[in-house]
C-alpha cells in the first residue's frame, strides 16, 4: 500500500484490476511501456469476478471467447465458466505477466487533477497522493452497486446485503431468502438458492427476456481436445465469435430487425415451454422490445420458479419490517435474509472524480451526457485514457475485449508523444462531440432508446451512454492506429515517458 503520507511518482498510472486493467497493463508492457503502477481498491486481481462471489455466478459469454487473446486458456471446464474458474484464470494471467509486483492493492482513487505547470496528473487516494504523467482508467462498467434506501432496513432482523458483497459464510440454507431484483445476478442467485433455502421470494419490478444458455460441463476428453487440436479450438472460437457478434448487432444495435425479432420469438417460446402456470407466465412476459434491457441467459431460472419453495412477486419493494419485506402493493412477505440484486450504476461516478484543466469535474462539465472520443479520450483532460466501462460508449458484448484493443491505441499515442517530444495530448472538444453525435445517430435507432423501457444504459438526455456503436471488428479498427489529427499537442520534454 501507499503509506498515509507517502507520495508516489509513476510515469503511467492504471486504475483497476479487472480484465481490462490486466489487458492494458500486459500489452503496454509488451510494447515497451512497462514502467507503470496499477492501483485498485480490491485486494486482488479479477475485477467483477473478484467482487461477485454469490452462488451461481458465471459468465454470459462462451468461455472460448471470454479470454485474453494474448494468453489463451485451454482448460475451461464448461461452455460458460463459473466465477471461481474465471477468477483463477485472471489471477494466473496477472501473475505470469508480472503484474503483482507493480500493483498496490487496497488503494482507491478519490480524485484526479491535471497540473498544467508540471504536465502530470495529481491523484489523491485513500492511501496518499500519486503523480502520474499518464492516467488510464479501467474501473469497470458494472462496478458501483445500486443499493436502494429501503425504509425499515435498520430494523430488519436478519442480514441485508447487495449481491456484489455476498458474505463468505452465508449459504441461505434453511432460511426464507428474499431476492430483490430480476436482472442477470438475480436469475443466477434464485436457482442456486432454491435447493438449500426453505423458501426463495423473488421481487420483480419489471420482467426481462430470457434466452436459453445451453451450458454444459466439458468432459475430460473434450478438454484434452482443446489442448491437442488447434484447428478444433479455432473452429469453436470462430463459431462463438460469429454468433455473439450477430447477437450484438441484432439485439443491441438493431442492425438486423428481422434477426432481433427472431431472438425475441426464441425467448417467448422458451418462456411458454418452461413455465406451465398461466399466471406466473403472464408475470414473466415482458412488454418491451428485446434489447431494451439487457437480455438474460439461463437454463435454470425458469425451472427454479416452478419449484414449490420459490415464489415470484411481480412487485417492487418499498420497505422492510423487523420480520419481512413490504412489496409495492403493501403486502408483507416474511423473510430471514434479504439479497439486493438491484444492479449497478453504469460506469459508476468516476467521471465526477476527474477534474479538467478548467477545474470542473468531467461529470459536471458533461452535465448528464457522458461522452468521450472513440470512447477513449475526454476534452479538457490531457493524457487521460478511458478503457471499457469507465468510458462512455465503451461497452461491447465481450467485456474483456476493450482493454486489448485500447492498449494498441494508447501505446501508439505514447510512441507519438515520445518521438515528437510532446509532454501531453488532449482531444479537441469538437472531435469529442462529433464522435458522440455519430455514435448517438446509430444507437438512437436501437432498443435501448426506442424499446419502451427504463434501463441503465440511458443517460440523462435519453441517449445510450453504454454501448460501443459497432462490432468488435470496428472497435479493433478504431484503435488499430493512433491518429493525432483530432488532438491538441502540448510541446515539451516528455520526461514521464
């Protein structure tokens, strides 16, 4: 840790220890920029897979493509890996890439301000001050939990916790467990608790489309085949890539409306075939277009709702009592524990902690319409790079990909600065706005904006602040070569590089 009064100096500061932070660090090191420091408020690498340890936690993308291109994993044990296996993989890559010795754990960024005089960032943390020539934020897009302020919570007789802070000793065995929420975490938690809990009561404010996952464990012979047959492994990866890209384009970008309708019909059929009870089925049927909310994938969720000890309450929650949960219609349900699977604030509030050259925070300056040039560079902030979900419009279907693509762009910017004796680069405000307007023009046609629901991807002005406006291929192309045309140069000796 950084000592309470210690001031650390580093040429490059990377904030975040999840997949994108690991990717940026590993690839910058390979490009010759290994003199960096990573800070993270977590106690280890893993990001979401370190923080989320709830029962049933697993990835929604095929394991074969949810991995680092520079460090493949040939030993996945399931088509969709579970959290312990994902965490072990992330930690192994970080160790093999020598990242532990360059990381300070338990260090949380509180604010960052650009020093015009010294041409570097001054970063205040809970453990002291850090100065850095280049600041890279890879803090994740689903990292800041939404914890509702429920009246009566302090009087409730049992544990109340968010799904991302699951207590190590809590199993739910023999208890009446209330699960508040119906998103991607909730639909993994409910079927995982069902076999051990006395009762699981799930509170659903809005139903969401659910697609079958078709997950399965891989037998030893199949795992061995992944080691011994590069051609078979490549075939599976390419198949998964094509399918996931197709899903993204059709469901989230609405580039193929017929295909999007086909997915929605698959989800509708899956519901009809999985849930026999007409009243329950009606409560689970969404009225919004698929893709307005993040579609869910599960083989076990609907089946768990058919069990006698699982109750779906199609209501939000308005408060707690000493012995139970009060639904929006006023009915109280007895419970021994409450799990808040209430989701996350997309991108967190990190941009409110970063201060531009004019002294305003980026969040305040952008006034509810977060934006960044190529989801990477923000006007008024020299030598700042946003990666993945820390960046407006940085989300894409493969959560590990942005860091890998962005690293090439950042390395190109650093090369340009070093070769031309430039102390700092800052994107032009007009370039940032132009890129955002172009992104909105595409994304405004999609279901996130037009699908008829409220979702975490919309900003205060009704635009999509989350999704990258294109495919993996378009992101790779956008980041392939650094183009200084849209940047302002600050000339001086780049000592920090």
